[in-house]
C-alpha cells in the first residue's frame, strides 16, 4: 500500500488516508468486515490498464488546457463502454475547476468485475458550475505507479 496507494492529500498520513478511504468507500462495499480484501481488490482494479484514467479520458494531461466535462465523459464512454462519475475540485471560489477523480461504477459482485454507468455523471462540485463553464484542467498525478494512480477511485454501486 505504501507504494501503490500513497496519500496525496496534505495533512494526512498514509494510514489516515487509508482510513478515510475505508470509511468513505470500503464500509459501503461488499466487504464491510474485510478491509484487506477490499484494498486488495481495489488495487487490482486500479492496476488494470482498462480503467486507467490517463488513457480512457482521451486527452493528454495539461496544466493549461481546459477540457469540457461532457467531452471527457463521452471519451470514457467510447473507450470503456460505460459512463464514469467525474469529480471536481475548485480550490478558490470562482477559480479554475480541476479534475479530482474519475470514478468507475461496478455492479455488485464479489469481486466486482462488471462495469455499469454511474448513476450520477458528475459530483456536486462539477454540477454546481453553470453548464457553459464546466471545463476542467488536470495534470499528471504527483505519484504515478506503473502508469496508473491508485488514488483514482473505483466504486461499487448497488
């Protein structure tokens, strides 16, 4: 976990970050009593090149280019066959919108292997921006493992 799913959030230790991930996602998964199984399965999904956000988004990372969220959603649908959920971050009120996560949704199964369209294509931060301003910037992750960054979420849906 130290090398494959490190913390990238300021103010958190790796352990604090993993606890946050467990509380937000693992407890709602099919493995609420088995954190080790949850993290192993999530890491296996994150290392699968089929779900690599840096390739399925269909555009290169850039600190300056802005990409329409709808275009990114359609690119992922074309490349993977299902709509993800795009999560945004806006550190400064009225400032630039940044791509925070690409979340894939899986049908309930143990282990999860079948993708499905995410019920919400955008999180609240993205959705609250007026449609004509829904453009995000994203650069390469600070830490990339084997070309993938395990901090991009893989979620299971009911």
